[in-house]
């Protein structure tokens, strides 16, 4: 598979895919299957228990923009899982729609939240399924390998995903290749979508999280 637009999270960097941001106007990651009519709005509750992972408690309301317009407000008191390694001056956080679809809020300044994990947190990094996910060996999604149940977790020091511009994403994670016994060394999945006005944005089916000490 060539010319993938890739997100590699070994260093929690988002490369080549647009995403929503609290600090400037950016569009969220595209991709997925059929769109949900859900809008992030006031936010929702995680369908899986993420309390064992590093969590940010929002201390200051902030507004996220989409296509240069105010999209939704993250409210003081919300508790959101922190993506990847803990923490510099900014963080990526996982938030949920009211119908339980996950998406990422990027570039959240550290002055907008407190964390229950510090710079010296050494808990395992894990890939966590935020919903039940079917994984396939091919980009056509014709050869199903396995189903990863919501809440399943896999220790991994790296995680990434990429798309060639379509709705199917290759997941870059050796632990998932092994868990699903992929003979091709690859796994693919469709990402459910969230409808925002006339635009569909890709939700997150996995998150790369650090377990608390």
C-alpha cells in the first residue's frame, strides 16, 4: 500500500492528517465508515473504562474551532484521557460524543488542565480499543482477521495509522498484527464517522494511552 497519509504516535506527533484544535482552527481527522449524526456538543461518557490511564481534569473552559467557526466548548471539570506520553506544554485528549464515538482534541495548553500523572510517570503505554473493532488483512476489508472487543488493551511503545485518502485505515501496531495472526503483517479497519454540518470527520477506534503508576 503506497502513498499513505500517516499518523505515527511513537512521539505523539500527528503527521499529514488534519485534526481539531483548541489553539487554532484545524479540521479533525477524516476517514471512516457510515456517518453518525452525532455532534460533539456537550460531550458524552466513554463506553469503556479509562480510569486506569492518565487523565486530564479540565480547569478552564475553552472552545474548539472547526473550519474557522466555533464548534464546541470543553468545560471545566471534564475528565479526559491523555494520549501518549506525559506531558509537555500541550496535550492531546480523548473526548466522546453523546452516542459514544471517540475523537481527539489536540494542542490543549497545559494551563487548561491538571493531570493525575507527572513527567516521571512510568506506567505502560497501551493501545486501548475504544469500541469493538473488526480488523482485516486487506484494504478492501474482505478478509476478516479478528474482532477486538471494546476495552481490550495491548502493551506497545508505538502506535500509528494511515490512509491513502479513503475511508479505510492501516493500523501500524505489531501487537495487533500478532493478536490477529495476520500473515501479511498488516491490519486494516474502517473508522466510524461523526457528522458535523455537511462534513464527516473520522472518530478514533483505538487510543494510545499511558497506564497510571
